[in-house]
């Protein structure tokens, strides 16, 4: 009887200690999961994103100029065959087009209109596409020079409305594509190939996978073919080419230094791209850590905490205030989780719309971010680097100061620096120095201001701007590196406080249960 009673007591104690064993195993598994989620997995994702950011065109390096198609690409070349009925119909259309083009009364439009053309490509494929031009004769000549066999060229009000320059999709060339395009174009010109022919070759190289980019580059080639200047032809392509590049090319056309300008702009965009990648890299790791931290904390509150609520209720113990707070938060998230997610999504969309469309809202958020310690310096150093590097390039290419400020205000999306550019233009008009707009401004570091003053005094403003850009590019790189080194211990400490508080709230009632035993 004594042994049986002792056995029953042991069973009772083991049953009462069962929740503590669960807590112990849950705690061990939780720690293992946290170590993986917060340290290994974010680093894996961060390394993957960094690899994607650093990946560049592998078709060329340095002055390597030729893009050689692979054997696999050659082996996949298609042959297109059409029946006799289709060929006969196309021949009739071509005869009608030739007859129409021979009409002496055909004039030339003052403005470019959209044409729908049907033609056979150099590969033998019959296509129907659109192109903008001033007359059917010019469009026909351009397509023939491109190697097409043209069958028909038509236009109408509806065609012009749908595909004309006013409503056509305006592609924007990425920085990576722009660097490649400028490098290749400069190399072709150095090799003695004409500008129009160089642009035509590049349009075929770069437009194979992007139809909109191909159409824009073909339009650029067409403008050059009919005798338009390079800068004006680029300007007509909408948002495809940045205003900085257009103005630099315009200045180069006046001074006869187009090749040198293309090389300078390729180097410029390469450096700008590196700076932007550093900025993205600095923000990527803490963003990943923050997202995972929120996800884990929400998971604990929604799925783990409710498992202990039943144990507490069955034990009839007094729940401490911190534990009750965690339980209330858990119940609130469980009951209102959908509404909270929808509210967050709607709020984010609303703020994004306000940020993009309302200047005071954009100015408020940019001011707020720029005044945050460390993060604000990263933004300021990045903006100063881009501003001074661009300003130096404009000055070296003899672009007027007022035009330079207008271009700089278009390049930056930061309203603080846009206001500085506008103030600079006003000071120039009044006959004041450029440096007056930068004096005692919280967004302009003292080193940058004094180097601008020195450049104005010595007449070497372009060289001083270049030195400022190099200085703050190094500063930006250093602060980004330091941020990466400090962000991990900060996030670990924050996570320890949050998770430790939750675990403490869960375990404290367990001690009360143990004391009751």
C-alpha cells in the first residue's frame, strides 16, 4: 500500500511537472529556431541580394567591345515559311505601297505621326509593328536600311491616337543598360563607325528582349537618319534618357567632344550606381532582420501563448499583470488580425500615394529621415556625393550654372536639396555667389560648404566638386560599413528584450503552479 501510494504521488508530481517539461523543450526549440531565423537565414537572403546588386553585364569588361552570340543561340535560329497565297497577298500590298510612294503629291508632316507597317525581317519573319515618322517615304527608307522588306505602311487618326508620341509608352533605360549603351557607343565611335550606324547596331543588341526599348532605340536611330541632332533625338524619346545625359551630349555637340563625354558619363553612371547599391545594401540587412523579428514575435503571441492559457485556467492560479497583458495582446491579434493587416496595407498605400503626389508630405518624411542619427548621415552623404559628382561633370562640359542647377533639381528626388537648387538659381540671378545658398544649411556638411567657397575663390569649382564627391563617397562607404557592423548587436539586444519579456511572462505563472504543488 505504501509503495502504491508513493507511486501515485510520483505520477501526480510528474503530471504536474509535465507543463514545465513542455516549456523546457519549447524553449530549446525556440532558441534554435531564433538562432536560425535571425542570424543564418537573414544573412543568406542578404548575401543573395548583395550578389544580385553586384551583378553587372558579363558580355564586356573594360574596352571589350563585341557581343558575340553563343553557338546555342545560332543553333536555335528559326526558318520561316509562308504559303503561296500569303506571299501573293503581300506582293500586292508592296506593289500598292510602291505606287503610292511614287506619287509626287505626297508631302511631309510637320510633326511625327504613328504608322503601322507590315514587313519581313532580315530573319525572314513577317511582322506587323508601329513606328513614328514624318512621312511614309522616310519610314520606308529607314526600314529598308534596317534590312526589312516592306509591304505596307499605313496611318490613321485612331492609329496615331493609340501609338503616337503623346500616348505611347515611354520606357526608361535602367542605369545598368545606360552604362552598357554609353560604353559600347563610345567604342563604336572610336572604331570609326558613324553615330547613326552605331545606334542602329546597339538597338538590335539591346532590344531583343524588350520590345518597348527596341521601339525607342529604333526611333532614336530614325531621328538620326533624317538628320536630327543626337541630343534632340534623345530628348524626343521621352523619359528613356535622363535629362543630365541629354544636356551633356548637347554641350559635347557644341564643343566636338562627344566621345570623351560618353566615356565620362559612363564612368559617372558607374559611380552613381555603386553609390546607390551601397545605400540599398545598408538598408537591406536591418530591413530583413526587422521583418523576421516582427514575424517571430507575432507567431509567438498568436500560436504559442494560447497553448499556455488553457494550462493557467486549469490550474486556477492568479495570473500576473505582465502575463495578462501578453494574453490580452494575443487575443486582440487573433480576433482582429485580418482587420489589422488590411489597415496596415491601406495605410501604407495611402502614405505612398501622399508621398508621391504631395510635396509637403514628401518634404516632411524626408526631413524626418534625414534627422535620424546615423541613417540621416547616410542619406545626406549619398545626396552630397551625387550632387557634387553631377555638378562637377556639368561644369567640366561647360554647361551654364543656371542650367546645371535646373538639371540637378530634376536628378534628385529630395525636396530639401530641390529647395537649395531653387535658392541657388535665385542667388545667381541676383548676382550672389553659389555658396550663399549652402551657408549654414543643416543638410550641407561644413566640409562641403568650405570646399565650395574655396572652389569659387580659386576658379577651380569643378575640381573642388570632384574632390568633395570623392570625399563624401568614402564617408558614405565607411558609415555604411559601420552600420552593418553595429546593426547586428543592436538587433540581438532588442530581440533578447522582447523575447525575454514574453518568456518571462509565460514562465512566472509556472512557478506559482510549482509552489502550489
